[in-house]
């Protein structure tokens, strides 16, 4: 199978190594495999590894055939989205603590185009924060759910 945008076999794609670290023999990846692939790739960097629940959410975001698994094309798409979220998270984690607070969350979500009321931001922060800190893994879970609700 060729990746249409690149024009070469997927096994030669630089992302293939990360994907194959978590894919099953049928070249599909479940949440455990995604967690393994993201951990192996070092994607989370200095942040804690993604939880299994976050991995399930990420798969469900792109699971167009409702199989509970993703193929290589979906993995590449997810990688791009995660990269955008990571960049935004780092931009608003101004003290480089590895977490953002409620105000920084509001700014980050506003940067994505969400116009949320203070009450909504407060509810989201209460759902995703540990104390007053929202970690990257929880930020990703929040972004997945907002994306699912808004289209």
C-alpha cells in the first residue's frame, strides 16, 4: 500500500517505525498499541506518558469504521494533530512546569478558536485539572472531547 501524498511504500515513511512499534500483525493499532507507539517515539517528551484512557479517546476521534483501532493513515493524522496541541500547550506553559492553569487553558483553547464562557472554562478545568494543574495528557483528552463536540 502506498501512502498517496508521499508516493512511496509506507514502510519507507519516517512515521512507519513509530507506528509499527504499536501495531498488531494486521497493521492496526488499539489503545494499548497507541500508548506503546507514543511512548516509544518519545512524543510526550518531558511530559508523562499518555494514559490508556487518553489513547482510547484519540483512537475514537479518528475511528471512522468504528473498529476501536487505527491504521497507518489515521496514525499520521493523529501525529499531526498531537503536534499542534503540543506546540500550543508548550506556548501557554510559560513557566515550563509541564502543566497549565485555568487561565492558560482558556488562552490555549481561545487560540484554537473556541469561545467559551468563564463558567465553561471553570467546568473544563475542574474536570481535567489535578489540583490547579492541567497536565499535557489531560489537555489532549480535553482537546479530543472538544473536537468531538464541535465537529
